[in-house]
């Protein structure tokens, strides 16, 4: 089994990764940090991953995410995925959520650690992956609200 941590480089995702590493010691489980990087320069700019749309490069962003994850949790595995755009009606958040859930199943995650400021405060926040990821009964979810 694996503890899975969606990781976007934010303070809360770093806190979630730290908590997962602490928890892994009690459960004797591995930790995987997962960066989901949509093939979307505007989204990357919104996230602060790139300053200029011409600089958008998924591989370069993945390398930075890996470095950041390793600085927090040197022994964790790192994985990145580029979500498929399966529907023109779906949002980027929907694509990211679907990808996290797919990887959780592939990795056999026992717990998904999510860093989210608004999970639990609103029944279904529009911009959060926390609620849809937490709906899957195949794994537990640990929500980190403070970094």
C-alpha cells in the first residue's frame, strides 16, 4: 500500500507531504508525491509555475515539482501525470481530480493526503479537488488545512 500526496508545490501540498511522511513511519508504507500537470499554459501561469506562456514546458515543470517534493521528502517516490482532456465540457479541476483518482487506484493507495484550504468549509468547492477525490471509498483521505 501507498500513501499518495497530490503535490503542486504549494505550502499546503508541502505540509500534506510532510504529514504523509510522518504517518508512513507508523504504518510502514511508502509515500508517492503526485504532480498533475495539465497541458495548459494559462493554468500553469495561474499556479505560478511559469511567468510567461512561452516558457511553458511540462517536463521543466515536472522537474521543478520533483525537486520541491524531494526537498520536503527525500525518500518519497515522485510521479507526474498529464491529464487527458476527455471532454470539452470538463474543467481542468475535473481532469486533475480524475487523474488523482486513477493514480490512487493504480498505486493501491490506502490514504490520500490532500492539502486544501477550503475542503470541508463548503460542501463542494468549485476549485478544489478535495471533495471529488474524497468521495472514492477505496481509500481514506487525510485533509491538511494548515501548513
